[in-house]
C-alpha cells in the first residue's frame, strides 16, 4: 500500500490556529519537540502495510525524517487538487498501485498499529472509497474535552476520521466526479446537491442509519463506498483549534514518559 500525506493547510488570520502558525503550515506546528507531521511520519515508518509515501504541501527543505517518503510536492491549491496531484505522483512512482491511503498531517496521536488496522480492514472488501468514522462514545472516552463535531444518524453518532482509502481508478478515471467535487468545495448548496437534498433531509432529521447514508451517497455519486467504524479515536483526533493542540501535546507527553 502507498500513502498520501496531505500537509497543505495554512491557517488564515481569522482561523483559530493562526496565532500559533503566523502564516506557516499547520503541519509544522511544534508538538513535544518535533513538527506535528513528524509524529504522523513516525507512525507511517513503523507500519508494515505501507511501502512508500508522498507528502503534498511541504518541501524537502523542512528536513523531515522518513525513509518511506519518496517525494514532496507543493500545495496544488486545495484538498481535492492535492489528492489528485498526490495520486498522480504515486502512480508515476509505482504504475501498479491500486489503492492509496490518505492520511492527514494533523492527527499526530496515530500509531503504526492503527495504520495497519485501517489498511487490513479496508482490504477485506472491494470498494472504491473507504471512509473511517469514530463514534462519540469512543472519541469522548479517549479524548474527553476534544469537542469534536458529530453527525447524528438514526443508529449512531459519529465524527469523521482523517485516515481514509481510495481506489486509484476513482481519481484517474472518474474526472467528472472530481470536477464536481472541486466546483462544490466552497459552496454548501452544491455540496448538498451532490449527495441529494433528500439524503440531506434524512441526515438533518436523523431518519437514516449509517449504512443507509453510505448507500444513498454512493448511489448518488456513482461510487462504491464503505464506512468503517474505527475503534481508534486517534484517527479522528485532528488538530483544528488551540484546545485540541494543547490536548494532543499533553497526550503525547504522557506517551513519551510512559
């Protein structure tokens, strides 16, 4: 399996983490003596299921450490564009690649064991897109006070994970889908139209289960998707706000002192 590590985020002046980054990439925030992305790279380094990785949004000048990083790419201008550029680079490096693991650089508490679990669990089935979710119970038991945003469904309350998998053909062949995603990335009405207003209604009023929501969205987008309920809260513990930054700093300090 090859991995794409997205690190293109740069907090803007009105965003919560700007006072910490001041125009620098969020991925380079210091956490217990090293950049946040380095914790992610350390987990990738130890994961037996990952052969190589590409980092997009940073340059080699950042002097990060990893034997598995095969290339650094500049920011392509947004999450969707970064994924397309990163997958294209991985295909160039390995024409036989079939799936890519997408890992955000702002989940520093992940471990190699968690990466291996995600890869092996996803590869039990043949889907085009795999999306990890974490239940509120799992998240709040592991990270009380994280104040994540949750989606309330009929059968479960979940937040999204920042480690997911896609089939390469979903990016290289379905250009129409990706063009729609690019066009909708800053427009809530276009985003709603992608999954269908009927599905949005069911989500808002908690009239659909997790499996039902995935089925409806998959049909609407013409993508064979699968939601994975992940037992690891760390995969959903991304750093978006100052209190979350301090939370993961304290958590990783405890890990180092254990």
